[in-house]
C-alpha cells in the first residue's frame, strides 16, 4: 500500500514539474530595411514586400518605427512587419 502511494506521489510530482508543452520557438530576427538615397516608404515596400498591399504595409512600418509622417532618410534602418 505504501509503495503504491509512493509511486502515485512520484508520478504526480513528475506530471506537475514537467513542462506541459514545449515553449514556442523563439522569435526569429526582426526584419529590417535600410533606406537608400531617393527611397520613399512606397519604394521600400515595393522592394521588400512585393505583391503586398502597400498602403497597409506603409501604415504598419510607420507604427513599428514611430514615424509621425511619411519622411524617411538615406541610411535610416526601418523595422518591417513580418510577412504573413
């Protein structure tokens, strides 16, 4: 009887202490783009997200980078939204 209770206790502890599931994979690198001379947000989107909806991607780039307007400067590194 004691052996059975001890086995149940050990099994219960193992179930509680073992991770329920593997943690989600760590996020990959954050996609970025460096603004080239003459670039606009539109041209950055065309180069890095061809076939996407430019207006939606531009709005997301502005949000991710805290841009108050549509102005970008050569050499500026922009965080890009992840592709869906």
